C-alpha cells in the first residue's frame, strides 16, 4: 500500500516543482490513489491553514515564495539603471523578495508603474531572489492621484487637485508614508470604496509644500506620470560619449548655415541656409543634429528616450527626452562648433515648388546662433553687430526663399489658424510676473516653412526607397465636429459651406470672414477644436491640416523619438549605418518589429505632455489672478455645457467657469443642439461667442480652477427672473419645449438675415 507523504515531503515537492503543484499533480507524484486522496486533501488543508501553503485556484504554493507566473509592477530604474519590479500580491511573513526584470532585446520598453505578466526564475547568491521575463504586458499603472493630504486619527484623506475630481480619498494609518497634514502627495488606489463611499488609497510619494512657487510644474509632472529623473546608467552613457569625427561624413562646414531659435533656447537642433539661383528659384539647406550617432538602438539612452517619447516644456523647466550632455552639448548646433548632422538639400523653382531633394550625412559649423527677434530686425533693415556681416550671405537669401515658400503655401491652402501663444514670465523665485502673448514674426514662419518642407522630403525619400518609417498623420474632421463648427459660425454671423468634400480652403474662408471682428479668436479656437488629433502611424493617411499627402517628423530628434526613428530609417536607406563598436546606428530589426507599438506609445506620450503643459499653464494663470478676486473682467463665451458656461478672458486668455447654479434667478435649460443655455422664465439665451462682463469670484492655483459671476451679457444686465426658492408655478414641460422651439426658430431667422 502506498504511504501518504509527510507535510515536509509535500513542501519539498511544491518547492521543486513550481509548474506542477495542483492536488492532482501531487497525488500522481506520490502514487496516492482512491480513498487515500481524502487523507492527502486533509494534509493540504492543514498546510494551507498553517500558512505554509497558499492555494490559488487549484494549485498549492509555498506562502514564502512567489508562483512561477505572476503579475508584477515595474519600479523606477535604480542607481545603476537596473529594472526591478514588485509583485502585486505578497502574503509571506518575511520581507518582500527583490525581483530583477531582465528584458529581451525584442521586448517592448516598459515604463515605471506598468504591470505585466512575468515568468519568474528563483536565483541564489545574488542581491535579488528572482529574475523575471516578460510574458505579456497587462496595463498601465493603477489609478493614481495627486492631492493635498489631510491627517486625522485614522490616517487621513486626500483632496485631489484635479479639477475633474471632487471626491476625497481615504488613507489608512498604515498607508500614509509619514506624510504631514497639508503636504502634497501622490497616491494610488488601494481597494474598493469604504463604508463612507470613499475610495481607499495608499500614499506612494511625498511631494512637499504645494504652495512653493516651483511646485506648479512638479504637480503636473507627477500627476501625469512624466519621468523627470534620468537613471545613473543613462547619465553615465551620455557623459561617456565623445564628439563625432569626419569618418563617413561629407564636409558641410563651408555652407552658410545658422540657427534661429527663441532667445532663451538652450538647445539648437536645426540649422538653415539658402542660396538664390539664376532662374529666380532657390536652394535650401536644412541641417538637423545627428542624434542617431549617439543614441544607438537598444542602448540605455535609447530605452529611456523611448519611454519618455518626447521632451515636455514648462514655464520654469524642461523635462528633456535626452540628458543635458547630449541635448545641450554634443547634439546642439552651437555657433562656431563642428557638429554632426543629417542634412537635406532642396531645390525650388521660381514659384516655390520643390523640384528635387537629396540627403547627406555630414559635419557642419554654424555661422551664428540667432534669436527670432534678432533675425527679424536684420531682415527689416536693422541689423546688429552679429547679423550685419550675414545680410548678403545668409539673411537676404533666407528671406527671398521664404517669399517663394509663402507663395507656394498660399496655393496649397493649409489650415491658416491664428492663435496667439501665451507667454508666462516668472520672477527669479518662480512666481508669475506677467502673462503676455508672444509676438508672431516672419522669422517664426520662415523656420516653420523650412521645417515643413524638410519633413515632406524625408517622408517622400523613405517612401520612394520603400523603407519603414513613422508618418505624422492628421485625418480630416468628422461630420459631427464640422456640424458643431457650423453652428458656432452661424451663431457668430458667418457661413461654412455644407454638402461638399471638405478642404482646408473652406475652413480658411471661414477664418478670413472672422478676421478683424470680435469673433476672430472664437472662430480660430472653435476651428482648432473641430480638428482630429494628429498622431504617428507606420502607414500614410496624409496630413489634412497641412494639406499634404505625405508627412513625417524629421527636424527635432533631440526632443521627439519619432524624428529619431526617421533619422535611423534614412541612415539605413542610404547605407550610412555601422561603425563605432560595430553597432549600427540605423533602423534596427527591433525598431521595425515594434514600429506600430512605438507609434501608439509616442502618440500617448505626446498627449501626456500636452495635458501636463496645459494644466501647468492653467495653474500659473490661477496663481496670477488669485490676487484679483473680486475684479470685473471682460471676455467671451467659449463653451457651453450642462453644468455652465466657459468664458475666455480677454486680458490673459484664461478660461473660467460660470456655474449654471449661479446664473440669474431662474432655471436654465441646456440645449446641446443649439449650444445654448436658455432661461426657463425669461427666455434669456446664453451661447457661444457672446460678449460678457464677469466678476472673478474664485481662483484656486493648486487646481487651476477659475470661477466667475456673470454681470452683463452683450452689454446688458441680466433680466431679473423669480428668486430661487420662491413659491410659484414652474413652467410646464410643454411650455419649456415650446420656448426651446421658439428660440431655435428665432436663431434660424437671424442666420438667414
């Protein structure tokens, strides 16, 4: 008769056979059959109740060990750049084991906080207990919040700083991480709602004083999960780079190339030059920093750049895609410094049409690092000591060529939005000194047109050579969004053609109608909102906004990973790769295999950065206006929602909310079709585009929220409806519907006139 195994024998078997540890596996291993299975089941239950084994579904595991397949969450790289992860479930009584994540070359790059299914291998004699291999990516990190911690006897609560969240989160006493009351913290969801209906959270990071001047961008960085510290391994790899040599490069150092950037720019990744030709056309040179030479596929620098996806810009800081040793030095086209570049030479005819192009890998030397205003002054006949010697060789040819490109642009009719860019100026200690709008110069437009043409050339070159790349895609807007824009246009007294294939020229005619009117900014903003969001994709679906059939990003590899991919594709297509250490700097097999994944990832990181930058601007504006609470301001209705109306303030361009609960003394109906709020008693119509006078009643810097009180609508005081709370007959359902119909008919009559 088969002998029943002892508890120790069962424990030893489970430890030695992590992949075969069900009750059936154990019974088969020890030859347990028939009625003996009842005794085996009793032993397994005793081990389970003693905490020596843990039952998961139908398998038994050593409670002090992890299962061979489990879900992990990736931690930030340590000081050596190694990636560790922690298990989502650990029930042992000892310390949580350390798990080293060892990605294969073909594995997708995972970011901090991402969860994945992993196969574990137990190791001995190391500073970690397990090594993990990726089986399947699961999802992003658990829901996280950034908020203000309020301590109490049971732990505390977190008040979210996000304008979209008004529910507090509960923190147990053992999950506060020692945070003090009033401190800014980052937390993640730790369980379902408690008996008070509040979600449970555990604090994962303490961020300090939320009122500190430079906490504004720090809040956005943590709130949106933007990596802002480079691992030591990445820094070391960047600082170990040496300047590129002339090996395998053309000598472009005699070309009259200059950089033109904002006056406070720290990096210069593009240089331009032009030459006027005898036929009235021109030759353009656009030279871009050869980042691919330094950031090789599969390197620590490459993995970190992929994770970040792009640089993120705030008024007080930049979170760069690459370490400063590269972005501000070796890859920056500084004046009078030899720098490696990938350059494109483009030939224009006398009408500004590109008739040919070719790419070069070379070494350049910038004649000058110019600011936009400085270059513009020189073109306007007011050169300074630096630009005067460049008038004939650089400035004159550049502006002549810009004239050709401007004519070609007018024929192409890309979307011609005119949206002033806000500039937030800070004091040395990080407080808002002023809010202005950036001046739009021909120098800005010149660089934009040169960059657009270079991006087109890159897309066409790689398409012609049938090489994989990432296109910059911008699809045409949906019919629903066009109908919404048409409603705004009609409410403002303009027309947008209907019933035909949409072209950017149709939208430009609408923008031209509004130019110089009180509705100028509103129509520009509404047109922008009607657009789809641009994204990256391995397939070419065209660029609607630029009215281009083929477009890719090539001109900013210091700050966009998409451009680095295009550079690598060009290197491979031209056979420029290979060299240093035998490692190719062209497009690797891994790059090509995960091109679709990269496109999705960097499209997401771009949206993440845009949201963080927008939130930071809102918070700075709220901080700037906080001292002006109670002040009357003018603006225009920019949006209508069920809960109220948004107003864009004239002076700062900030958006504030008119809560529907505070609009007059009557009930307001929301009409989504007409985009109006309509008074139930007076019939007062509040719609997009109307001029208003408001009073600022609240400004909350930590959330960026502005609350307004409506004083005048189109220069008139609000009609006095019945006071809220007074008894009286509320309008019946039919009366309300009739009033809405009447308002719509009146709006249509006005539009026809």
